[in-house]
């Protein structure tokens, strides 16, 4: 339910973050061609295997190829990703930002809510940027609402924000290259938010919506 995000990390930072995460028990790492850090992520995985006895089959690696590619270009992008990562396979290959598909018109039943549609077809809905990094605000980390709720449980505001999502069954991929934050981000499974606090978080209107729950946008950088 908790993986490591690596967006905006160069190879050296991605290496540090990935190796730390794997050493403390993470089993999911998320990267992408456009992040430019495949080499760092891949080297960290290899070093974790050689230094810590880790097994490739015990972790889940996600990467993404650019949208708009034809068959041969997509195949080439996949091969390039594997080469840069130094891996024989990835567990999940996604198309990055396929929103332009909307311009092709409806290819099936119209979906007005991503989560509802995903549930209907059996697709897992995942939160990226779950602490709202691209929003330009730290409200989900140290904002008044999440901080006050966190005090009740002895948890940080960031942990409250992540727990609110995980408690709904939504996997999250927060990013950090600080060991203490990487560890804290995964400490979500020995406590529960009360129904009252879940309702408060559900009702929050800030940070403002910048993407997410409909079929026309990408992202979920919000507490809706």
C-alpha cells in the first residue's frame, strides 16, 4: 500500500532514496522515463540485492513510457527502460499522461469518476503525489487540520494525510530521500483514523482541487 516515488530526483538522489527504502522494507518503487533516473533506481536495486541479500522477485518496480508512441516506438522505449534500469523486467509499465486519448472520443462506457470506473473493471486506483508536492503547499504535511488530528494519535500531519488515503484502500507513493521520512511514511498500519476524523478529512476543501476524481484530469493532489 506504500511505495517510494522518485519524481524530480536525479540519479544520485534516486539511488539514495531507493536503496534506503528497500533496506527498511519497502517493496514498491515508482519511476519513469521522463524522470531521467532509471540508472540510479536500477543501481540501488542491484546494490540492495548484492549487499542485503534482496531478491528481485520480492519487489515491485513500476515505470512509465511517454504517451503518443506507436507500437515500435513503445517497444523501443520499453527496451531502453530495461537497459537503463539494468533489469530483465519491470512489474508494471504505464503510459505516462495518456489524457490526450480523450480527444479520440469515447472508446467505451463513459466514466465520470475514475475510482468508480476502476472499481467496475477491477483496476487498482493509486494516489501519486499523495502529499500534494506539485500543489505548492505543505497543508497535507503540516497544515492545521492534519496536525491537530495527528496529535490525537501521536502521528505527524503527513502520516495523517497518507493514512486517510490508505485507509480507503488507496495505495500511495510518497517521495523522500531522508531516511527518517521514508520510514515514517510507511508507519501507517498499526493504527486507524476514527470515523469522525475520516469525515473531517473527507470534507476538507483545501488544498484546492488540481486534478483527480474525474475522467478529464490526471492526479489526485487534494483532499477532496
